[in-house]
């Protein structure tokens, strides 16, 4: 009976995929049927987000993916209003619709996505109008192909592994990420409720009073909060990539999900260049709609851009509240405060950088300038401190909300 209920509760999520494929391929872009389909998708996902299957995925990634599908469906059906290519056959419409469902990073410029390691930053001309013809073999390595991430003048060459190298690399990714998740889940830190409830959520105003144990717990929570979803998402992406390539897909269609952590020396760069972009378009499209279509604020305006950033992170807060573990759903304020603090940190960074560049005559430092290294180290320290402060403040606040009597 338990097994049946588990399967039964996750089945509506697969039904949501079928509904979205039908809505994309067989309804007009302005049809009210799309709105009705979206409502059915919302209902299906809200049922499935509480399933045992979604809860069993580490890092709460399962529930977040289920709720995130609602935002993707809304973007595809009602905001972007995607339609199949003209004169598509019924089979072509269905194939196109299925491809949209599993292209989670649809619509994002390749310039801001994690990509294969670059061989040359020199622009190369468009070599073909379709993906298959855009591949050219490099003379320096018979097992490596190069392909532009876009076909315009800003394209650049990047290293793409052979099928064998891709499968070996992603299999290794799958092994070590699953191992890390297993180690973290099987070796939990022993923490008593008093460790959290006996101190305030934050610590900036009482740095001198922070005990070594409290500092360790906060750092541990921060580490766990990032590493668990990172490894879970990377493992899932590696498994999906291996299965797709084994079924005939091309390796270049599966670039790395995450960027380089070395690029994350500001909070903005952490989210723009390192962290995954699975939900980026789904979030920003709704934020842009609110700013430009609801509030009618001007486009390409600094105030509009920063409001879009704020709304994007607040939408993310809503997703995490809906997908969160049941006792922590009461911590709406803690979630909202956390994601708003990320937007505030980005705005603060931009203001500091703008002020420095406006006052400094040598704001662009050369690669061999020692001050460049010092600034990078300062940036890494700032990002680490911000994450420890914001995440531990969120965790402590959420725990206090879930256990008010302790």
C-alpha cells in the first residue's frame, strides 16, 4: 500500500510533462487552453512535491525540481508563448515539444552558461546553419572536436571531448558526487537544539561572543547547504548526460552544469558564472514580466535591472518555501530574508565597485599585478563570509520557527 501511494503521488508529475508537451505542440500561443493546462500542471506538481520519491533526493533537489517545473511551464506556455516551427508534422510537433521539456536552460545566452574549456577566445565565423554541420575536426587532437557555442560573430571555440572521454568523465563525476553525498548523509554532525536556540540568528553584531562550536556549526551548515545540492545536481546531470549520449546524443549538447568556482570572487559572479542556471530563465522571465508589463517600468534602466534581480531571488524564495521540508515551510520570513540578502549583496557589490572605479585611475589591473591577487583573495573571503552569515542566519531562523517551544 505504501509503495502504491508513493508511485501514485509521483505519477502526476509525469502527467504534468505530458500536459506541457500537448500545450506547446497543439495549442495556439494566445489560447485560453494554455492557461487551463497551466492550472492542471500546477495541481499535478503540488501533489507530487510531497511524494516520497521527491523527498528522498538529497539536498531537497527533488521537490525544488518539481516546483520549478511550474515556472518553466508558465514561461513556455504564457510568457515566451513557444510554438513549433511552421509546417511541422504531428510527429515533428511532438518531438519538438519533448525537446523543450528537457532543455532546462532554454533561452539563455551561451556566453553566460558554464561551457567546455576554451581553446581560443578568437571569434570564428559561422560554419553552418545547423548543429550537425557546425562540427569541425581539430588537427591537434583526433579525439577532440570543436564547435561554436553560437553561430554569430561572438562565437568561440571550446574543447569538446570524444564520446568515450565524455562517458568516462561523467561516470567519474557520478561516482565521486554520489560518494560525497553518501558520506555527508551517513556522517551527520551531532547537534542539540540548544546549540541553535540559545543564540540569535545572526552573528555580525556579536563577533567577539561567538564560540568556536557555534562558528563550526555555522560553517558546517553553510558547507552542507551548498555541497549537498551541488553534488546531487551534478550527479543527476552526469547520469542524464551518459544515458543520452549512449542513446546517440552528441557530447557537445551536455556542457558542464556548473562553472568554475575560481570565477566566484563576488556574490554576483557566484550566481552568474559558477552556480547552475537550471531555473534562471524561468525566474527572470517572470521578474521581467512584472517589471515591464505589470509595473510598466522602462527597459534597460538601472532601477529596472536591480528590481528584476530582487524579484528573481524573491521568486526563488517562493520556490524553496513550496518545496521545503514540511516543518520548515513556516519559515517564510527566514527564506525571504535570505534570498533578499543575496540581491542586497549584489547591489552593494556593484555600488562599491562603481565607487572604486570612479575614484581610481587604474581600476583595471594587469594579470601580473600583485594587487590583482590581493583583490581576488579579498573577494573570495567576502563571498565565503557572506554565505556563512546568510545561510546560517537562515538555518537558525528556520529552526527556531519550526521548534518555537525549545
